[in-house]
């Protein structure tokens, strides 16, 4: 496994070795270089003493590992977890870890543009591999044999709402194994399955915890708790033990440079985790109800010119209409004449024209009339 040259593992100097030994045997009395005010009676009252850990406070990681172990029915090692402020931060760290400037990662298209934006900020390119609509589902296309340093898989994908099915999962793992590259699995929408989700367990399986190749799984409270403002995310490292050990050592260097996670949030992590099941159920139910409404309105629309690209999971759905209807003209007209807006398909690099992405999160009194206005706006453009 090749890692970037950005992260160097240096041997500790003589002072660090001596300090470590003295701390372990209790002979170090005073650290005159200590710049942590919470050890000396200073700082805001009521806050816990600050004890930095690059992976996040141990107690919080143990709580998260126990929760993940129960959720996924597998054993999760707290030492393989990193607490983050966001999955975006995880993408940035993993890009630093795997890529030198000028190298590339692979990512799916259609896809959310965040991956490309973060890669660009890290001076890294993106080599896109296609997801192809084959009539009733999205199929993984060929990965370019060009030299990439990591492969991103979004499970389920945004905006297509497609899970990584069994055959495609194995192709991704084989590619990473054959080319000696890491797999980055973004699974923030995994638990928001919709009625069209695969029924075979092999076709709806987490990549988190994969043992075949070095895998970095991203997840977080932004989606699990339907709380975008609650900046708690995590990164789990799995795979062959030598690769995991090498990755952890290098990630520690990156994490120690940022120390991003709040001890205050760490102290509340248990209560947030306890609230996830109810929040996830409520959001999943809302999305399912709105998807049923959308499906019914499209089916009964008199022109018969529109179709729903049935999502398997996630928070949105794709609506397709005749190709001569321009997305920009449609949406600007909707804004001006009906006071509603949607996201155009080209925002996600859709492989065909005349698609919009519709959020399934709106409450029913807002969702149904807005969809009716959208469909009427499309008819006006025919």
C-alpha cells in the first residue's frame, strides 16, 4: 500500500523518549513547557480538563464502537475510529493520506460535487468512473486503469440513491486489491433505505469493516440524527492488518496536527447515539411517504412524458422529462412564475439531459403542491 509523501513518520528525538519514559514511571514532576491552561486552574468554568487525543477522546470512541458493533452486528475496535467534525474533513484527511499533489482519486459520476471540490483544495485530481442507468437501476461502469491512489464509493450514492450491489462491490474490492489502493466508503445515507432498495443482503451491505482491502468508512450525525448543525462524524479504518497499522500511524500524524473534535461534544456523544434510531425512523418514513406521493403524481400526470428514476435509498429522487426541455429554462421559469426551485441534473454531472433532483424531506403540506407545480411547469415547457 502506497501512502503520500506528505506524512512522514519520524523517530522520536531523545527529549521525547526521555519524557515518555519519565511519565510512564511517574518521575516527571513538572513540565515547564506545558501550555494547557486547564491543567492549572484556568479556562472557562465547568469544562472538562483538556486531554488531547488525535483519534478523539477514548471514552467517546469506546461508546461509538459499542454502538456500531450493535448496529452492524460485528465487533468494532475503538482504536480504529477517528472522531471528526464532518465527513468533509474525513475526505480531506484521506486525500492527504493517500495522494501527493497532482495524483488522482477515483469517484463515481453522477455524484455530489463535494468530492471534486475537496480534492481540488488538496491539489488532487478526480478520475470519474460512471454509474449507468440501465432502465430500472444504476450499474457500475469500468474503472479507468489510470493510476489513482484511492477509490471513493458512496453507498448509497447521492443523487442516484443507488446502493453498491454485490457484483459491483466485488469489482471495487478487486480493483483496489489489484492496484494496491485504498477504498473510501461514504455511507452517511445507508440506513435511509426506500421501498426500491435491494432485497438481497449482498446488494445492500456496508463497506465499513471490510477486511479484504484497506478501507476508510465515513459516517456521522449530520445524516444519522438528521442534524446538519451537529458536527460529529467518524472514520473507521479496516482491512489487512499491516495496511491498517501503517494507515493508523500516518492518520495519527494528520489528526494530531488538527485535533478537531470537541471534548464537550464527546461528552454528549452517548445521548446523541441513543437518539439516532428514532430520528432515523422519522426521516426514513418522511422520505418514503413523499416518494409514494411523487410516484403517484408522476404516474397520473396526463401528458405521460415524465418518469421517476426510482431511488433505493437516501433523501432525494430524480425526475426525468423530455430531452428538449432545458433544465435552466425550466427552473428559472419555476422560480419566476411559481416560486419554487429544484436542483438541475447537470449539477451532479448526470449522463443525460433534462433531469431534476427533488428532496424528499419536505413536510406533506409543502411537498405535494410543490411537486404539482413542478410537473405543471414541465408541461408548460413541452
